[in-house]
């Protein structure tokens, strides 16, 4: 597992060909994250939500719950196969 370090803004970004030298994330990961954020913003704008904070909180809760659920499933499968993980 690795630690997530958020962007400090485009002006703080220092890139080589594959990674941001400031946050350490791959440029592909940064681009994917930006696309996901752009898609969520587009949805909220298209739906004309007047309670954007509630929408953001909902997304945050759902993502957190899904990650926790997937990690629990992975942990139980590692236990079931003698600690080897899914093959």
C-alpha cells in the first residue's frame, strides 16, 4: 500500500517523463484523477445541484465505503487461501 500525497497545484508540479517530482504520483495517475474529477464536476453542473457540498460528501462516503469493502474482501480471500492472496 502506498501513501497518497495530494497535488499542491500545477505551479508546484515538477515533472520528469513519468512522475511528478513534487507528489511522486505517476503522470498517468494524475491524468486519470483529473478525468474523474472533471466527470464528477460535469455531472454536478449538468444536474444543476444547488447543494454541491452534499454531493461531494456523498461521493466521498461512497468511495470510502467501496474501498473498505474491497479491502475486506481481499483480506478474507488471503485468509481463505492460506495468506497467498488471489492468484
